[in-house]
């Protein structure tokens, strides 16, 4: 691990320090290529030089990264940080309507992409300077990254990630350098990530679950291997890939881990040398956790919890005891330098075993939502337990309670926001998309937690099949937001206020 007394004030220092300490060590790899820390640094500086030429001296501005997940996408982040700016990775597979909203929100001056996305960018109506990585010069960079990074202070943004928005407009969560540094410094000290660690990257880089993959290897001098997406479709091949690449540490979302246990693959083939499995982003069913524990009894398993607004993880639980299949894993205790409050409906601290809303405080919190002051003020509020000075908390909307041993247990969602397939989704965004279909009269989207299913109820102005509705929605929302089931009704039930009776429809899901 990198030592030294210099205070880390921006994440670019992780990249630079690693290049100095481990220049020839393998840092980044995928199925075909690999790069040393020194090579990563050179490419990062080349990208920074291209940005500097286009930026006219500007810094601390968003730069869109419009690429498929790859080593070069990861190195684009490095170049952007080196240039004194912050990155906004965008999913190239998102529907055009969603991309337009994100691009309009960011209004970025610079986009990093490849030539093959030119037509798609034209369809979006992009009017910005473009850096094509497939045309990037491989010559030595002529840029002083230290000079640009010196302008960064730790409260400046490191990146912006877009999550689902209740009005149909995605929200850009602005995460600071300090928030990332808080987490990376803590996790690297709390757990044994050594220089012989090889992480297998699973989460897309536009998803906050990827944050530890990006920064932790550079902090400790470890290798990050970007696992091809196709491997997750074939768990049997995935095991071979992990073994061939000597991957020994997984920081995955539970759905990816569940996919490995959906059939009894481990009874015939094992992952060799597995040391640690960290999971975050959604509930990990204990029955699947127990399968992993059965075949890998000596592996360290860590359940983490945290919204994008708190830089990946704010609480953790080391799975150190046996659970029955029908139990729930605790989300544990707060990570270092993070405060967790459970507030009841009266905005008072909840008692032991009393359910309330989990709230987060500390420098791990995001700076708010990009160009959306109203939503920021609603989510990031004054701590009701403190009237003496400015003390901002983030209200997660997650219902939890604290048991007798001090462990926090997740219960469910307070509002219409869910976690599905590892993604945080506003059901209202799906409703907003459905309402754009002319044939739909009224609609309601609900979540069946026991079945992990998104259900769209709708009434129609004109006859239309569920398949046709699904096909149109597919053009408007990402794959992970598509309804699991569509129910067409003559009319949707109403309550006394004339609103759609969601409670009645929720009960119908399980009939």
C-alpha cells in the first residue's frame, strides 16, 4: 500500500502516486489487454492534454464519457481528473429520449467517445467538442497535470452519475473528491486489500457500485480486471475466466452473485484462490449467501449499504455468523466518518427495534443534484436533531431499525423508489414513460418485493397488446426499468380522493 504523509485532497493523487510507486506493475486489464500503472498514467495525461486544448483554460466542468465499459473508459476518467474537471459516464445503450434529457441537463462542452457513436450522438442532437479515443495520439503528453489538479479542492466534484427521477427526468448525483476519499481510505484500511489483490469488475461505470473498482486498486497498488459482460450470461465460463485471470476479490451487486448460484455450478467447478466478496446495491437473499458460504467457508463476505448520494457505501456488515434462509442480512454499522440516524415519523431518533427512515450525515454525502436545486433541498435537509448549526443529512427513504446488538436491519422503501437488479429506480419515471404512449389512459407502476417484479397496471383509450406496450417502453427506458409484468384493465380503481388506489392494486399482485 502507498504510504507517505501527504494529505489526499483529490482522487487524481491516487493515480499519480500509484504510477510513481508501482510503474511496472499491472494495473488494469480485460480479456485481451493489460496496462501497467505507468502506462495508465501516460494515457491519462494524453487525454488530459486533449481536454486542455479544447477547454480554453476552463476547469471544474462536467465532461461526458460516452463509451462502452472498457479499460479506455476507465482511463478517460483519469484524464478528466488530471485536467481539473469531473466526469459524467453515460450509458450508450440508454433510449435516445433518456440520453437527450441527460445531455441537456449536463450541457457539457466536451464529450469523450469513439467514432462508432457518431450517428447516435447526431440523433441526440449533440453540440459539443468531441474527443475520439480511437484517434488519440500515443505520443508523450505535453500537459502538467499537477498544475491542473492543484486547482481542485476536495469539495469539488469528482463525478456525476445519473439515477432515475420521479418526474421522468434523470437526476445527476454530484459526488465530491472528499466523499470518494473518505470511502477509499476507510475500506483500504478496514480490509486486507494488498498488492496481490486482483479485483474482478462487474458493475457498469455509470453505476455507483463501480466506484471501489475505479479507485481502490490505485490506492493499494492492486490490479483491476474488467470482466466482459458476456461472461455474466454464462456462469460456468465465468468461473474459468476468473481462474484464468487470477481474480481473487469480487465487489459485485447481489444479482450478479445470485446468477452464479441459480444452478449448482460450484458443485462441479470452483473459483480458485477467492479471498473476499463485497456486495452492495440491493438486498442479498440469505439463501444465496448460504450457497456461497457453503462452497467458500474461508472467504470474507461483506454486506454493504449505501445510496449513490453517499458515495457507494455508508454502512457495512461482515457476515460472521450463520443465518437461516428466511432471515435478512443486517446492513450493519456506519463506515468510519459517517453518521447514521434512524428517524421516526415525528423526526425523532427511533428506539431499539422501532422502524424509521435511515438518514446519513457526513462528508461522504453528495453535493446534491446537478442543476436541480429544488430536488437537492428536498433530499438534503437540516438535521432535525440539531438546531445549533448547519448540519445536513440525506433522507434515504429507506425504512430500517436498529436491533439490540446495534445492527441496522433494512425493512423496505418509504416511497415509490425501489432497488431492482442492483439499480435504484423511481417507479414514477416508468409511469412518466408509459403516459407518453398515446393509447394509455391511466397507469400505475408498483413493485412486488417478494417476487422482485415491476408491475405496470394500465387502462387504454384504444386496444393494444401487452407486448406492444412493452416494445414501446423498451424505446424509452433502460432494460433494467422495464416492467416484469403488464396488466391491462378496463379502468383503474380509485380511492376516496379520486386517486388511483395503489394499495388495492398492490394486493392484486399477490392474488
